């Protein structure tokens, strides 16, 4: 499974980004920070984080789907309320996809 260092880096960054997004979104959903946005946080942050955690173990850069899925709400929360953590985890999804893509192009 760990064919090269690029894939290992993509795996670790994908796991770290999705675990961070899961922890922060659960804190916001079950806390009092964003009342009324529970469904949107669940649909647009928590579900892509679960998907990113699962696709972190896949050699293909499928984590790009989680990046595109969570990008609109992450950017909105970053601009509207200075919650940069979701945008940061979204950028980590992109970094993980780039590392996995580079790992898939390296000759073994």
C-alpha cells in the first residue's frame, strides 16, 4: 500500500485534515457557535470529512471530491465569520490530493 513517500505524505495529510475537520465540526454542531447551521455543517463539512477519511487510504486522489464538496461553505465561513479552520482543512484535502497525484506518477 505504501508504494512511495509521496503517497505516504498524502495519506498522512489526508488523515490529519479529515480528523481535524471532524473534531472541529462536531464541536461546532454540538456547541452553541453556529445555531441554525447544524444541517449545513453536517452536510457540507462533516460528510466530506468522513469521505476524506475513507478516501485517504485509496491510492487514487479521490480526496479531491471532498475538497470540492466542502469548499463553498468553508470559504463562506472563513470570509463571513473568520472561522479559518474549515478553509485550512479544505486546503489540506487539496494538498493530500496533490501528494497522491504526484505519488501515482512516480515510477516504482
